[in-house]
DNA sequence: TGTACATCAGTGAACGCGCGTTCACTGATGTAC
DNA sequence: TGTACATCAGTGAACGCGCGTTCACTGATGTAC
C-alpha cells in the first residue's frame, strides 16, 4: 500500500488509486463488490472524492477494463513476437499468453469480459479491445498464409475460432477458482492440444500422425 | 402473469414464482439486479415471504442455475438423439443445441455460468451440471470410437475442447446483446465451422478437402 | 360429517446499514505579473 | 523573488433510498378422531 502512505489534502494520484482499489475489490468480493464508496475508502479518501475523476461506477469499471485490454494487448504482442521464430510456434505462444493473462490477472479479465459493460461504453474501451483483437488477427493472417491458396479459410474466422476456444477454456477452467471443475490436465495443455488439433484440421499438421 | 392472478392469503406456488421472477430480473437488469426484495415484489408477496423457501439470494440463484442445467441437459440429449442418424451429424447437432440454449435462454445461461456460484453451492446443482456435461461426454465417446485405436485422443479431452469452443462462442457472440462485437457470420455458423475443422484435425474429415 | 387442533405460508412493521449523490466549503497548487 | 489570484482536488455533513433480516402475528390447510 505504498500508494497510501503520507499525503496531505491532495491525494496526488487518486485516479490510479481508485483503479487499483477496484481491482482489489474484484479480487476480494467479485464484480458486484465494487462500489464507489468502498473504492474511496480503500484509497483513504472521502466518498465524494471519486466524482472528481469518474462519472459513476461504470465509468470506473470501463477504465479498469480499458487498462486491462492494454496490458492484454502488450502480452499478446510480446508472445507473437512478430511471428518469430516461426509462425506456428508463435501462434501457440499467443494462446499460452491468453491463458497466462486470465490466470495472472483474473480481476482485469473479469472487468474486460464479464462486467457486462457495453463495449462502446467509451470509445477508448472499444478501441483498446479492438487493438487486442487485432494481435490475434495478425497472427491468424500469418498462419493462414501458410496454407495453399485454394480452400484457404478466411483468417477472420480462424482468429475468432482461436479466440473463442481460448476464452472458453479460460472462463471454464482458467481462473484459480477453487471448486471449479476438475481437469485431467492443465488449462494450458488443454488449450495447446486444442489449437494443435484445430491447426491440423486446417491442413497445418506437423505430420505427427 | 397468470401466476399472479387471484390468490388468497397463501400464494400456492411461491417457490416457482420466485424463480420466474429471478429469471425476469436477470433479463431486465442483469445478474446484479436480482434481489430478494424485488423478487418478492414481482411475485406480489411481502419481503419476508421468500425466506420460507430460500435461505438467501444465493440459494435462489443456485436453484435457478440448477433448473437451467436440467433444461440444458434435456436440449442436449434431444439433439444428440442417441447418436442418430449418424454420430458426426448428431455431434454437430449437439453443438448447435448448445448455442440455441444460450441464445433462447440467456437468463438461465447467465445464472449457470456467470453468477459466480461455487459449483458445490448445493449437491443438486453440482449433479445437474455433471449430468449436462455427461451428454457431451457421451457424444465425444461415440465420435472418438470412430477413430483408429492407435493415436486416438482421450474422449474426455475432446469433450472439453468442444465445450470450451461452444462456451467461448456463446459468451463472446452468442447472446442477443446489441453492441456486442459484430461477426461476419452467425454464431451457429462460426461454431459449426470450428467443430468441423477440429474434427478434421482428429482425422474425421469428410474428405472434403 | 363435524369439530379441534397442529402446522404451515405469508404478513406488515420495524430496524440498521451501506450506497449514491449533492452541497457549500477549504486547503493546496500553479501561474501571471 | 514575491505576491495576488484563479483553479482545482478533496472534505464532511447530510439526505433519501432500497436492501436484508427479524419478529410476533394471522389466515388457510390438512388431519385425527
């Protein structure tokens, strides 16, 4: 709580402090536990103070989600790494990064995908989501380019398939929730195997069978 | 509102009425909008009445989710239809039924998968979820049995892949939410294409390529 | 068939609580000159 | 370098509201005999 230390009348960085407080609250009490009043309390500030920075609770959540998408995009971009060392390998790395994000940042993930925010709650939110998706789209383009031109599936569809699979695995099994369904393997292995089978279905088998 | 008509001191079927009220509230205001007091109001009953039937809000939601899983199981079972006329065809029907449920019963779907209920909130809930999953599992067993014995993937994994893909598509694109991401195709087509590619990756291509 | 009684489902009034929101305010910061 | 002033971020007190929960109660139902 170094963002709480000694301060005078002005907080100095209340906006960021509220976002952090919201993330902690999501972690502790779930999405429904995020309240303007409690975020203010966590930041050590009066209940009226947040209004200087956010119109209402939803605006705060939208900002949390936007930041989440930015971090998400950064992780996916790093994993893709321009398609190196090799598109297929890099593609799988993107999948792993997707799960790693859901696992290591469950609060962000919840705000991004489960808060029920209209995606156009703010233009910034929509654009951040779009940029994150575009990483997946770029990767799919590169992978599709490996396929023979005839019968090549649209890369947009491939990217949506992988996104759906990754999101499904993450939602159903990917968070640390105890009491979640037991798996005979890790979510990472499950997703990786799924992507491999899918890519083989596209004709990109590593001729392993 | 025929479940509201004329009644005397006793409601007669308050338990079911509260469940219906909860479903309506989910539809109107989202999961967070479900409140004991408001469900009572919708059922035309005093705020203390629900306590005769449910310990608290979570118990009510768990019962909604349980009923949802039962309907879900029934739909999936009907779609599978014992693997007729042919396992692969029936398997695809199960996928379509999954999406159809998410689309036609979004309130149930939300209670089942997004309410953040611990799956063992009640034994009945857990078991209902298990039974629904087992339909998918049965279908996957049958499909895997079509594969040559060597290198055959475990059916448990296949069922989890399909479940994840279906859940991902349903969560991201499958509900009627306006403002949801635009798709170049319907969710049903997206899922069907994904399952087909996946099955081809398993070696079950209909030799179409 | 009737009567007494136990059981049960719903009442309504009350309470404490936390949240959202507004308001005139005040302390701090920065800037013009 | 100093001073006056505008701007801005946070205060704290107040309010109305709806929710959860408890309580002694009462009207209806069913059952024993």
